[in-house]
C-alpha cells in the first residue's frame, strides 16, 4: 500500500523534532525545498535539494533551539491530494540559555510520489526572538 501524503508529512515533522536528519532528507524529493517566508535574521529564505537541506540541518541541529514536542496539532488534508496543511505549536527551549518558548506554526506541504516537493514553514518568529533576547516567549 502506498504511503499517504499525510503519513509522509507526519514522518518529516517527527524527524525534524527528533533531529533525525537522514529520515528528514530521505522524505524530501531530490529537488524538493523548504522555505521560511517569515523568519528571524540569519535563517535562509529557502534551502533546496538533498545536499543543501542536509547541510542546513546538520549545521543548525541542536545549535539554537531544541523542540521537545508539538502540541495542538491539526492536520488538514485538502481537495488536492498532494497538499497537506498542518497547524501546531512547537514547544522547546533555547540551547544556550534553556529559556523556554512556544512557537505557532502553519506548514504547507506538497507531497508527490511519497516525497515532499515543497515545505513552506510559516513560523511566528517573535516568540523565538523574545526567548533569545531573554524576554517573554508568548505566542
């Protein structure tokens, strides 16, 4: 039985949270991309392809934040079987200070032939920026 788009998305979100770079990259199409339309300074707007995605994840894994869990996860399967939208809260901590934060995320995925061809991660960067600055990390 073929893997559904929803299952592929659930696998990549779990791999991201667990910093399982190999599973994450394997879930992406060879020319797939991740983009962050709203992001804090220093985060690239887009990374594309296995090599670039692996490099980005390897360089950033465990350096800035750790995500302990995803809460309030709502997955929307759309009329387009390739498109899945996920809303959730990423709950974690800043690595350097252990300051907690909760970040609201809406992610839009396009899955084709069992691999993610696009992953648009609409994060709210304000809680992370506040936590990095030592302030309140309210959503």
